[in-house]
C-alpha cells in the first residue's frame, strides 16, 4: 500500500477534524436549547407560584410548547447529521489508516439510550408540562 502525499494527508486530517467539530457543535446546540427550556420551566413555575397573570402564563406556555416541538425537530435533524458525519469519519479513518473501530469496540444492536433520544424525551416531557401549565390557566 502506497503512502499518501503529505498535502493530501493534511487535507484529509483537517476534514476529519472538521467532521468531529461539526458533531460537537450540533451537540452543543442541543444542550443550549435544553437549557433554554429548563429556564422557561423555572421561570414559568415561579410566575405561576408568585403572580396571578393567567394571560402571561398562557402565552409563555404556548411559546415553550412551540420551542419544545422545535427542539424535537432540531434534535432529530442533529441525529441524522450525526449519522452522516460518522459515515464520513469512517471513510476518512480508512483513508488515514486510523482504525477506531478496533480501538474502541462500539456496541451493536438497538441504541435507545443515545444523547439525542434522551434530549427528545426531555423535549416531549417539557411540551407536556407546558401543556399542563396552559390547561391549568384556561378557565
């Protein structure tokens, strides 16, 4: 097997790093969105406990239901992006003669407990909780 020219190897290595950076960036976006929804939950809880503003609670509840649904959609997109990026990473690893699969044995089978699935569950529960806030304010 012939060795790749240094320039080509540098380009492959930069592309490899970029693929991983994209994965980490999308994961950071997912966690930032979950923090925003948590802040909304805490704020709305405080508002309902200490103030009598049903219209504001209704508006905020609807807003955070919408944000939770958008969170689900963004996380599903990031889940697909993760699969796309990992496919590219596997190809780049072959080209760079890096065999991560032999270094770290991935688990096979059903992967229910992934970060993205966990976040989707958080968003679904958040939408339900905000829906309860909304229903409690409707006369």
